[in-house]
C-alpha cells in the first residue's frame, strides 16, 4: 500500500486589519502557488484557508515528512504572500517568517507545522484543526480526551481494536526532550505532565501495534513551534494546528470533535498574554475581533482518497456547537472583567517574552529596601 503524507503548514504573514483575519489576496496567492506545484506533480492535492490571521496550507504528497521540497514550497508560498501583505501594508507583514533564507527544513523558522506519513486505509477520514490566539499546549486537553478518555470516546470502551489504548509522544519544550507514554497504563503520569500545558505538549499520538486497523501508525500530530524561542522576543503567539485521523481503529469523527463542546481555558488572546476560552467556530466565523479573540479553533474534515483531499467540510459550522460558543462568550465576559489581573492576565513567568519586562525595567530604580 502506498504511503501518503499530509502536511499542514501555517504562518501569520500579515493580518487584516490588526491581528484579526487573513486578506483574501493572500489566500489567492497561496492557491496559485500550490496549484502550480500540483500541476508539476509535487503535490497530490491541497486546500488553502485562513483562520484568524493565520494562512493555512493543507497539502498531500508522496515525499514523506520533513521533505525539503515540500517545506521549501511552503516557505516560498509564504514569501509570495508576504510580498502581497507588504503591498497592502497588512499588520505584521511577514510576522512568522523569522529567518532570511530557507535552509532545508521549515521547522525552527517560524511557521507552524503538523505532518504525518500514513498508510491510506480503505477509507481515511481526517480532520485539520487550526487554532488562532493560543499556543500548542491548547491541544493537550482535547487530544487527551479524544484518545484516552472513555467518557469522551465511547470507542475506547466498545471497540475492541482500541482496547490497548494509544501511545502519546510528549515534548518538554523548555528542555527540548521527549517521552513516549502509554494510555491507559500510564494515564496518571501522562496527566501529571500534560496538565502543565505551557511546558509539556503532546506532539504525536500513535496506535499500538495490536490495533488491527492502524497498527503502530501515527494517528494525530500537533505543531509545537515556539515563536519566542526562535525570535528571542514576543512577536505573536504560536497559534497551533493539528491533524487527527478518525474511524476504523481510531476514534469516530464525532468522538474527535466532542472535546471542543467544552470551551476550555487556554493562554493567548490579546497580546498573547491572557487566559480565555477556546471557542469552536466555522471558517466564516474565524475572525478574531473581541479583545483580539477570544481564542478560536476551526476544524476542516476531509476523506483522503488516493492522495486526493475530498472536502473540506467545515465541521464546527453546526448549531450543535452553538452552546459551546455561547458558553465561551459567557466565560469571555467573566474573564475580561478581571482586566489586568491574573488569572486573566498570564502569570509573570509566561509574560517574560512579552513587552511587560520593559515596563518593569523602567520601575527598577524606584524600588527601596523594606526594613
Ligand atoms: P503594536 O506595537 O502595533 O501596538 O502591536 C502590539 C501587538 O499587537 C503585539 O503583537
Ligand atoms: P497573533 O499571534 O495571532 O499574531 O496575535 C498576536 C497578538 O498580539 C494578538 O493580540
Ligand atoms: Mg498576527
Ligand atoms: Mg495568529
């Protein structure tokens, strides 16, 4: 069976206006570039969209993960879109392109990247999740619930192919280390790590070898790039994306979407400095307006058919998620009333890479010793 690679690569190359949305000309520019690559048989298929101020390239190809050719294509596409953004004087044009020249792999250069090489099953449903105004750890709770929580995923209880659970690859993004943990065997240890979502982030989930339908394969992948670590200062949040496979040995599509009915608190929002609810929205509603948010997640569903992306279906464009959106707005009101106070504002250690230290430096000499 041929392998297929799905690469979701995104960057903020300019907001319209402020940090709210992607200008349609950037989407058109990216579509043209990827269509050319498809005509040249570099890509099997692609879909371009925008979520908040992030330009999203969803691509299928046969070149495996970390392919220089595909990463270069994405980089060049973002550069072309940046040129348009500069002409329109969009806000933060080229914001996430942190290096001057492409050097073989797009990782560590600013854009966020989630890619997986898989054996295409008889039927291959896949969901591309795209968040704006938050950080990679925002995926910890929903990914955990999808693949490890039987109160979310009925299949963990009633589908024997999933009874051996799943393996989680967790990254310590401060120490640059990773560990693989098995759920349910090590569920509590796993939670001890991933509950600390600003440091320990789920990078991948694998099926066990005993899962007859997806034997040991990767079933989910999350982008974990940290912009401030590359840039050395705050330039924007690391708005993350993820790819999740559904059905046949994996959680069903509805089990994959179910955690997002709870708008959990994530960090990001205004100036990347605030906790707020993650609101599930359609692409049409993925405009970050109120206080530059609240943080949002959109979900596009596809069937992958011999490399072709059959879709997208805008999965949160559904009244079934209205209550989650309403709850998110209620939480947004409640959190906003704290103004500059924690826990709406992030704790000090997470403010280190924002512009706040400059304010504190100004006050440094005013401090006197307390007797
Ligand atoms: P300004 O410096 O334009 O006020 O931008 C702040 C901001 O939006 C941080 O990303
Ligand atoms: P982005 O990370 O989406 O560019 O947002 C930055 C910001 O400062 C929003 O207030
Ligand atoms: Mg931006
Ligand atoms: Mg963004």
